[in-house]
């Protein structure tokens, strides 16, 4: 029997699946926020209610920004295209599919890289491609199981990671299967997967067994494997080492992190580990010229030296608040939390600069999806269907 776990904030909620695994782990109370000294004001440019609530494990429904359009989807199969400047709905379609992840940019109908298609994964083992201009179905393709991470378009096709730890390459114009590769799956894993990463002529995947593997993008042949997480402890819960955050490629080095494991820097060509440090994280992270910004399992936001992994600063005032991965915007990092608050942090030292709370009459609106940044605008999607465009006042 295999069991997938759902993550809500920094806590782990065991879902009743495949015969029913259950647990009641200790959960740290969310840290209380201290008042900011002279915070920068935040203004709302527009607000849209999508009427589509997200569950705690729906972490892969980040809005997709492309030009002046913002694309959003939900697990009821609704997909909307909005004007990013005004929030006005340009088109919307109901697919009647149980969408599990996306959208991501696809290829196949345009000469522009990444143009033409929107790609989605579903709970019913399908990959869906919609036309970007009107939401019409371009193709559908069946894979082996749920697709909980957005498919990734590459020059070789559409790379797909399924929940049973298989990797598929699909033709970008038809959805036809080109090749498939499988990994061994642990009995107990987090309910989530990382998206494939294109690294030169290789597709790099992080798996639930703590392995980072590279495959030849043309034929699926294994090129190299390396260990990110090393299982420790006696129980299956303690031994979970999933690589759920998307790996990142910068200057020939691949960075990856596992739950209850390590953050590693890996040589793109050989898979050799250049450095590693203990780190437990499941949310995506960002990298600039010399720093890595990452949120750990406890809700602490870190800045690490990119060349060594050495800690430069840590912001621990959001402990237990279910903090998202960071988004970068100029001199700031932006994270949101399960209490419905968006935080702006200074990139140089992690101090708080500004704060904004999503709320309604009944209370706060939890946020589990990393904010999306476009120049000076931040798009925030709340779990109750709210989508807001925010901007710091200068």
C-alpha cells in the first residue's frame, strides 16, 4: 500500500487514501506578527473573485503571466484568461476535467518559444493542452497517473512527471507519447511532485525517493542520478525525503532541495554534488546572481550564498505560518502565508518592509500559492477564490 500526504502550510496532513493512512502530528502555533516600523503602504490595483476555492494541497495553481494576459485554473476544470492590468476577464472555459496543476506555457501552435498553448495536468491521468487565444482544446493525452505538477514544454516536447514517479515526453503538437521512464516509489510520500527541468539536452527530475535524475531529452535514456535526500529515522514518516520543489538551473549548476533532507548544488553535466547543506523544504525557491532564497518547512525564509550554501540571513518571525516560497521583485522578496498575509522582505537582510492581508467579513483568506511578480505588480491568489493585483506605494 502506498500513501500520499497533503501539505497545508508547515504542517503535514495525512490524507485518507488507498486504504487510509492517518496520523496526528504536533503542529506549532503560527507566530504572532509584530507591528512594522514605518511600513511601505500597499495599494490594491484590482481584485477579482474567481469563485473557485483551493484545498490545502492545491499548491500548483499559480497564475501564469504571459504578456498582458494572466491565466488561472482551478480543480473544477475552469480556466480563465484575464487582462493583467485591469483584472477584466478576456475569456473563460469550463473543461469538465479535474485539473490538478497548471497552467504552464506550451509550444506547438506558434513560432515563438513557449507560445500558443496552455498546459495542464489532471487528477485523472491526463495532460491537457488549450489554445492560448481562446481556450479551445488543442489535444489531450493519457499518462499513467495523476499529474500534480505543471507539465513543462521543451524544444524536445512536453515533459510530464506523474504521481507514480514516471516521466513522459509527449509531442508538443499532438500529445503523442514519445518515451516514458519509471522510478521506484516509496510507500509513503508527500502529496506533490516537482516539475521537470530542461538542462541542455537533458530532462532533470526530482523524485519521491530523494533522487535527482537526468534523462536524455530525445530518447529518455538515463544520463546520471544523484541523491538529494537521505532517509533517516525509523518510521516511514521520518524517512520521507521527497523532492517536491522544482529544481533550478543557473550557470551550469542545478539546485534542488528535498523534504527532511538537503539542499544541493549539482553539476549539470555529471550529476556530481558540488555542495550540500541540511534543509527541509517543499516550496519552490528563487536564485539571483549570488544568492539562493528559500522557505524551509518551519516557515523560515533564508538567504544562502549560491556558491557554497552558507547562510547569509534567516527571517524566523513567520514560524509556523505556512509560508509560501519566495518571489523576487527588485530589492524585495515576497512571501505569503496560511493566515492570509503577504509580506515584503528586503533582499539584503530579510527585514520586513511591507505587509498586506487578504480578508473578508468572515475572516482572513489563507494563501498557499507563491505570489507572481510582473515588474512592480504582485499577483496574489487566495485559497477562497480571490485574485488581487498589489503594488507598493512609492
